[in-house]
């Protein structure tokens, strides 16, 4: 598995928006279900959202982000996005992308830091 490259995080005030992106290997990206995960300081990494691959079109979200986050993908660019609106301080974390589901053999990227100030 090739290491993904996340970018687009930053520092915003509560209520603000960010749109991190994830660049992935084309061979893996286009046919697989992809997902965003996040890890806040002192917490375990948690699943945030998933998006279907190939002909399997679906999106799914963790309860804390439903209605605020939107996951999307551009297979022509081998890139996935996470539109984050109405951000809250509890969304502060490092955000990662990978093939879903993550396993013990998942190769994680560096992630992108999202910090939401109150």
C-alpha cells in the first residue's frame, strides 16, 4: 500500500470551514472504498467518513460530523476531499485518509492538522 498525502488543514475559529484533501495512488484509489480518520491528542484514532469506490456509490459519516462534513472524491485526480463546515473545538485533531477499513497493516500518511479555536 502506498502512503497517502494529506493537506489542507489549518487553524480556524469555531463555526468556520476547511477542506482538507488527500492524494493517493491511482491503482489503489479508483476501485476502493476510501475513508477519513482523525486522532485528537490523547485519544485513539477514530473513523470520520467513508465514500464508495468503483460502481459502489455511497457515503457514510460518524454521528459527531453528520450534517457538517461532506466527503467526496475525484477519481481523475486520485484525490479525496473532506468539506468541513460549522467546525467545533472538538473537531481539533490530525486528519488522515486511507483505504477503508483501516487495519493493523494500514500505512498512514503524515496527516493534516486541523485546529478549531473557541
